[in-house]
């Protein structure tokens, strides 16, 4: 083969190269949903707690991911350090798996302290790759990795192509992030955040009743609320309550509330000794209570926050996705010839 190549002219080699590219694409080219997950903050965690603790955290990530992927028709392609690469036959199944691993992680974190909590982020992209059923290669893989790396902790981000392939009932769960610049990709890319933590009864915004100001609740496991914007050069709160009325503003502590998301619930915790009431009932410093849409929280006897639910979608993330996939599977089954069922 090498001797034959050495005898070819440049024109013949170029033509051969084109023929090989066409053959590769014809035999191994396939459009797949590609997903990446990785651990947020692993470097400082290793530095603080050591290699053994860091390795245990990496294993928690992989064990939870394996559970999530098992029932969604996907597979783990590669794992390296803090990250994992998975692929799926469709975007809805990829999102189902990513939602499930996020849910399992939030559940698993309930039995650990905050400093040892596993924080994952994920990205999903749909694109053409070359695959022989084992390895998966192509520029789309790099794009999926960059999308995951751009996400915040506990956030699932989708590319525009992935978003467009979602069923219309699930697109309402996505919020446009606009054009995002990602390292190594050159041009900015339109991305979407899949708000997997939301659902009926979960507030997604708060209103300051005295001013009418609205603040969207970030899709994070831990949301801090207070009047302080920065502390030692870093953001102090996720939601900063700044009021034009300085008297009302002083009723809010620099750090006043924390919202913590868990499996199927959203909990509020006070982090100040200033007067704080939930629906008229006083809360003690450090007290933690369940928070639902419609709740009113009074700060310092002066400012009232109304927590509202403003999304159009309904149902729990995993429940709605599974129902949707079951419907799709049923439709495919009825469309098949009577001689047998198709295997996904």
C-alpha cells in the first residue's frame, strides 16, 4: 500500500483522499446527541481535601452517571479526570439522562456536608460524527465539551441544534442565553439553559412588593439573596436587592436568605438575625423551611418578597420526559411490520 501511494501523482492522491472521505462518511457517519458532564470546582477540592477525597468524588460522578445512562439508551464513551463523554440516539434521551444525573446528584448531596457536595454541569449538542459503535470522533464532540464547560454548577446547557430537536413540549423548559463565546470555538454560539429543577409549585421568580421589581431565580442548587453585591472582589449574592429607598434597603441584611434545591423541594434558610417572616410566621436565624410558589417573605418588617411561579410547562422533569419517550416508543412500535419489534 505504501509503495503504491509513493507512485501516485498529487492529483491521484487528492482524488483518493476525497474517495476515502466519502467512504468514511458513508460507512461511519452518523448524527448523534452528544453529552458531557464534569465536576465544578474539583481543582480547589483536591487541593483542600487531598487526592483520596478527590478521587472518591470523581467516582461518585461516574457511578451516578452510569445509573442515569443505563435506562436512556445511551452509553458512556469516555471518562477522563473530572469529565465524562456520553452519546445517545436522540436529544430527548440525552436530556433525560442529564436531568436524571443532576437529580441523582442533588439526592446524593443530601447525605453530605455542603463542602463535600458534588457539583456537576452538563452540555448537550447534536451533530454529525464518525463512529464504529465504540469510538466517536468529530468536531461536534469538541463543541459538546465546550458547551458543558461553559455551564454553571447544576446547569444543563444545549446548543441550538439540540434545542431544535427537542419536542415542542420540552422547549418551553429552555431559556435562551443568547450568543455565548466559548474557548476554542471562535464565533459565539447560541445556547439554551434547560431549567430541569423547576416544576409546579416551585417559584421561578420573586417580586419586591414595595417596588414591583422582579428577579428571576437562578437555576442553581444554592441561591444567595441579600443587599450586598460584592465581597472581597467576588459576587456576594446571586440576587442583589438594591432599593432606591435607603431606609427600606437597610432592612435587608448583606446576606439575608439562602435557597437550597433538593429532590422535589426548594428550601429557604435565614442567615441573619434581622426579623424575617414567612407568610406571617417568624423565622429564627438558621431555620430552614420548605418554600412554594405564592409564599411571601417579610424582611426586617419593611420589605416583602413574593415568590412566584411563571413557567408554562407542567410536570416533574423525569416524569414528563419518561412519559414522552414512552409515547414515542409506542408510536414506533405501532408503525413497525408485524414480523417483529424494532430494537433501539
